[in-house]
C-alpha cells in the first residue's frame, strides 16, 4: 500500500514541473511587452523602461528567468505581482478561498441535482421519466454558464428579489452570507450536474443488472431496500471519481461565474493577470490551479486504491 | 462596454502664471465666510435636513488598483484617494474653479516662479499626527524622486525645490512659470501624505494606507478586487462628514452593477448602460446623473503611414463617410456630437465651426479625388470600450467602399499599438482632459512631439501656435491662438471626432449631496443618506 | 443496433435536432431574410415583430438572420476543434498503447500534464498566445481535447493488444502499422464515437465561453456565443438579443448530448467518457 502511495505522490512532481515550464513558455509568447503595459501611464522614457526591465530581470535569457523563478518557488516565494506589487502567494491564497467556496457549494448543488436524477433514470430506465430527467440533466451542460448566471440574476435578484445579485465575501456562515452563495452556486452546479448524473445513472444501471441484485429481488426484498442498501452503495465507488473530476472542473470553470457575480476569486484574478501581462501572477495562479487539480486527483486515486484493492497491484 | 480612460503622461509644460494673487485671494476669502486663519473652521451650518450616519455602498466601473497616490493611474483609485486624503487646493465640484482646501490662501510671485501656500493649523492625519509644511515638502519630494516613477511627474517636473517657511507655510520654487500648476495641485495624485506614516510603512503603500491621509474618511481595509472600506474621520478639519462608513464594492459586470443599484444593494453605481438609464426613468427610487468630460472620442487616422500619410483629402473623405447620427443613437441622447477635439464646454472653441457631416456622396467624391475611386481596404484597431463606436463607423464606411477590418485588442495592447504607430491605420481612441485647459487637449494630443499624439500628425503652424500659447498669460490672447489652432486641426482632419466622453451614474433617491470631480473621482465628503 | 437507438426517444430527438441543425447550417444563409452584418441603428433593440421575427440587436441587425448564419459557424467550430483533438489524441494514444516502454511513458506523462491544466486556463493561455480569433479558438479547444482522446485510446489499446488474435497476427509477421490501423483501432471506436459526439457539443459551449472573454470569434461575426456575450449587456432591456442565441446553442448542444448518450447506451452502457 505504501509503495502505491509513494509512487502516486512522486508522479505528481514531474507533472507540476512540466506545467510550470509550459506556462512559463506560453506566457512569454503572449504578444505585448509587460514592462510597457505595466508602466503604461507612468514615466515613459526609454531609459525608464529599460531600467524597470532590468529590475524585474526580464532582460535575462528565458531559461535563467525560469530557473530563478523555480529556485524561489521551491522556497515558497512566488514573487510579487507586477501590477499590484503584492506577494503572489498572498494574492493567490486570498482569492483561492473564494474560488474554493464557490466550487464546494457548486459541487453540493451539483450532487443535489444529479443524484436524484441519476437514480431515477437508472431505476426507470428507458421510461418517460428516464427521458425527461435525462433531458433536464443534459440541459445543464448545454447552456453556457454565463448565460445561466445573468438570467438567474435578472430573475431571482432583480424581479423576485429573493437573492442578492453579487457576492460579499466577508461573513460566510450567516444567513446573508449563505444567500449570496445561492445563485452563483446554482449557475456553476447546474452545468456540472450532468457529468455526475450520467455517472450515477451508468453505474447504477450496471450494478442493477448484477447477479446479486437479482438474487436479492428473488428473495423478495423490497425494491427500495435493494436500491439504497445494495445497488447505490456499490455504485458509489466510481461516483467518487467523478466527484473528484467535478471539483476540478468547477475550480477551473468558475472564471466566468466570478466575473458575473462579482466574486473575487482566482478565475477573475487570472483573467486580469493575462490582460495585464502580469507574469509572476499568471505563473503563480496556474501552478496553484494545477496543484489543486493534481492533488484532488491524487486523493481520489488513493481513496480508490484503498477501496478497491485490485487497483493497487497494477 | 466602455472602459475607463487612463491617465496619460505629459511632457514638460512651460507657461506663464495666471494672475494668481488677486484670483487666489479673492477665491480664498470669498468661498468661506468669516475666516480666522489661526484655527481650522468647521463647515458652514447646513440646512437642518442633514441626517448623520449610515453606510454608503458605492461601486465604480473599474477596480481600485493601487493605494499609493503617486503611482495610481486609474479612476477608481483616484476616488479612493480623493476621499481619504486631501490636496492643497481642489476643483469646485465638477468645474474648473480652484478653491482652497488644505491651503486656505496662497500667493504667486510676479514672475510666476514662486507659489506660497498657507495651511490651516491643527489639521490632523488619521493617525493623530499634525499636518505641517514638512509633510507638503515630503510629499512632493517623493513624487519627484526617480525611484517613485510617479505618474504625475511631468506635471511637476518644473519644480526646483520646496521650502518650508514655517510649520504652516510652504513655498514651491519653480524653474520656470507653469500655467497649470494650480490645476495639477488640485488633482487626486497631488494629495498631501503623512511623512511619519509613510516612513513607518517604508514607502510601501500597496496594501495599507491607514494614517497616510487627512481626508474626510479613514482608510480601514482593502480586499483586492473585492471591496475597500472607509469610515468617517471624526476630527476632520472641515467638519465630520455625514456618513459613518463607505464601502466601495467592485462589480466588474455592467449588468450586475445596474441590477445592484435597482435592488438597493448598492446606493451609487457608475457607468450604467444608457438603455437601462432610460428604463430607470420611471423608477421613483432612483436618480440618474449624466457626467461629461472635456475632450472627445475619435476615430484616428495614422498620419505617419499609408494610406493616410500626406493625404488630407482621403482623411476628409472618410470623415464625411462616418454616420455620426448612427453612433449617437447608442447614447439615447445622453452624449452629444463632438465636432472637434473638444466642445463648447471649454474656452478657445471656435464659435463658427462647421465640422464634418455625414455625406456619403461627398465622401465618394473626395475618395476619388484622393486617388481611391474604387474604395480601399483598411484595418481598424479597437478595444472593449470603443468597439461599438468602431463597428458603427466601419459599417457606414463600408457603404462608401471602404472595407474595414476590425482588430479587437485588449486595452493595453491598443495603447501600445497606437503609440508605436507602425501597424495602425484607423484606430478608435479617446482623450479626456486631465486639466481643464485647451493646452491639455490640443497640445497633448496633436503637438508633433507629444507622446500622446497617436495620430502621428505634424503641422508646423499648429505646433507654433500651441507652443506660443503655453508661454503667455493672458487668457484672451491664448484663446485666440487656440481657436486658430483648433481650425487647423479641423481642416487637416487627423481624426474623425465622434462624441464627448462621459457616462451615467444611478443613485438611490435617499442619497443627497453626491458630486463627481473632473477626474471622474466620486466626492463623498458632503453626502448624506436619508 | 440501429433499431435500439431509435427505440430510445431521447436519442431519436437528439438525432432529429442534429439533422435539422445541419440542414440549417447548410441552407440558413440562403433563406435568411436580412444581411447578418448590415446595421440599422434606427431600429436597434426592437422586440420580435413581423418585420423581425426574433427582434433586432443593439445595432439593428436582424437576430433571426444572424442565428441562421451562425449555425454553420458553430458547427464548424465543433467539428474542427474536435477533429484536431481527436486525430492528434487518437494517434498519440495508439502509439503509446501499442509501442509501450519509453514512448508510452513520455506521451502519457505529457498528457497528464495537459490534463492537469484546468481546461479553461489552458484555452485562455493558448488563445492569448495565438491571438484572438475564431480559428485560434478552435485550435485552443482542440488542443485541450487531445489528452482525453489519447487516454481513452490508450486504455483501449492496452486491453485489445493482449487479445490472442492480435498476438497471432503479430506472430505471423504483420507490420506494426497495419496492426494498429486495421486491427486495433476499429475495436476502439465505440467509446471514441461517443466521446466525439459529446465533445462537439462541449466544444461549442467552450467556444461561447472564449467569446465571452474576447478570445474567440470577433465582431461582427454572428457566432452564437459572441452574440450572447455582447447581448448580455442588454438582457435587462432587450432580453431577446442574448436569449435566442442562448436557446439555439442549448438546443444544438442538447441534441449532440442526447445523441451521444444514446450511442453509448446502444454500443455499451459501461463506456466511461471524460464527460461522465
């Protein structure tokens, strides 16, 4: 078991390195001189531009810049944002809290929608109910999230006044704080509900056709007992995988929702950073995202390995 | 979507002083009744319907980017600085009148090279330190220091040194006279900073500005991209402001901003789409304000590259080919046509100007005369805040045979491309005056060596006129020179001017006393909420 | 098998809608009542009426015409992006799965890296580097798809190559390329077909998202995602501007998804794809 864990953990490292290298290269190929963009309206003589470029070490060869970044990064120092002159780590951590909150609530909504839909679909396979619930759950992934977001704001915030239109990230565990989470979580969760629902349906269908279910039925057990106690439990294993994937998807997909609902999360930070050619910030955010994603997958893999011993010995 | 105008840098200005002594003295002693220079005065007793207290939620059209007045260049940060710190002088509301602020009076020497400011006694920064002339000296020395890379450096580069005469008097000694000195001192980046506090913070104001200012509101906290909180300065020298607390919330999405004002989550919202303003007219709970600035949005011709180089007729042809009426329809009557670089709202405007009207036949005729009887293909660089204007221009130009390919860039790249002037042909741009003076529009945008001259146009007579207008003092004479220069620019058509800059605010009807300054900064000192 | 597919009402619905969508894409521009780009500022933001069945947008352009023209753009976006992803990915997966050893290790590591990028971040980065345009958006989305196809193919190949008949053919001396293309690939197709169908819908949505950020189709192209993005500023005063393109996208993507689900049910309900 320990060997398995060790192997998986070690595999993460080259992935992260690879990501940081690719990001670094991509970033430097984005057209636009970061020094000019950053200074913008400040003193614009050529000499000032060159001086700043030198201060930021942007005049060094690429590989040197990368290694110096790596050197500091390994010590936990991700540099300072060009635009805002604040430590990248601080900015990222601060904004990450918001993104994480959105993603978790989105996941919750996702599950709340997807589980019942998936179960119903599986149990009443090929019936009218199956058909309807599949259409509903597929609708989630068919609507662009920014569209859903704005429509929700207009309907529920403006016309019905049930929920606030934008986020205030201060108090979470108050009624007010929770109310601000409803609309964005729903916009976010609705789109990922499809993936979860499909997975639930598919695995439930497979499980329901197993022999031991037939045996249980022939023994005369009540249908509901069969579904919940036997089928669902066994279906949960691959479903946990999908939960992991969904979390990753949500973390990445919050960019648009954050912009619309005024939630200051990593997505918004990322878009602004790209616009402003804020290299250290871009590098820090992508690394962070990738780390989160990889860690989530790692944890899921480990759980999976723990639950299903056959995987471990591959 | 519109995008905030960003501050541009400015080359050295040299101009004569305005008759400052009389003007300054008259304004200084006229604006406030019964002054005792020895003690700070409290605000004049106001109508008794003021209500004390309450929290104001305001949202601007762009996020606060920086808390350091010397480095900030965006409008939202100007607003934050304006309300937490004080300048020596300020503009009265949205006008070009300069009135006393921290300085209750000032004198300007005859040769225009010495400005002496007299400060109120007993003004305290938010950390309790008293504001003295030493802080004034410190502030401007920091601004002029090369390490600061201050955005307003060029406006103040004519300062030779600052003398502290005594605790409450500071003298600025200039290398040469400067017509816009006072106006530059009234701008948000010219606020006076607390020397002691800045030294405590080791000069790093990027995340914390508490105690640096002396303004009506104290800085409390700033969560980047989320919100900025300020609270009332109980001991404000001009009297405690009415509001208890202000929260500047960042809402990037325009529709969400408008919705938030309508639901009452936000009290004051900036940059509400004009279509929604029209819709809000029936709403008794809301008040809308139109804000205009001096300057214009324009479609620029790159005069240093073909096809527009040395081809005035071609430029005039396209100027007649733009359907100006169509452009204006977007604004539902809230913005007016700009015939030239600025409008009648600033002196020096020629009263008999005709401008270019939309005349497709004349446009085609001129096109042929310019050597393009079959039309031509051009590119147009634009960005979010001007792309709608650009699309409309392109559509009407297509009808006269000019095929426009729109290149949509992000704002920073557009600035860079226009400034470089190598690839641009047509481009969408705007200029809003930093200082309400024709020099800041005509010289800054069209003088041949000005870094903001992105049309890359050169006309010797024009240059001569605007150079001369900088160094004389008499406004009447300057006005004549600017009028002539204005006409030259109109004739040569280095740009097709569209409309004036501005946007609209929506506020709850419970808000009173709200004003906007000339730098788009929101003035919250006198606001109360009922 | 086809009979089973048609038996499911959901899949049938999906198929019918997709088919209509293709027809609209081919024929739409010729039946559109107005020019999709021509402006008419006097009639901007008009609600649906007899003259303009779906209303007009902020420049007075007829929304119905723009939607009809946009159909072919969306279908191109979906097909090209997924083709890029699938062709590169399948080839990589085949090679990795069949040749194994260091080739596999290298290829799959690179795929892991690409996979670890949250898809949106990668798309933004690529679009930013290449420059904003519809064509580059297709490339960016295509690249983001590659690891999915690589992994899917690879895992299929791993199990197929162990089958006895493959060993037999190899023993007979057939060359590797022949084996990969003629014997292994055809057996992988089932999940790949499902994935492609689902991904076309996903790609269209991603394209809309990139347009929202200004990185995809550019004005004045009548791309549905771009129409929603620019139209969202007017949702409070003229909801039809963004709503009709939204419905169009939702319908088409829904159709592809239903078809994909249906295909999966018919081919093998146990197929697990990247989208669930």
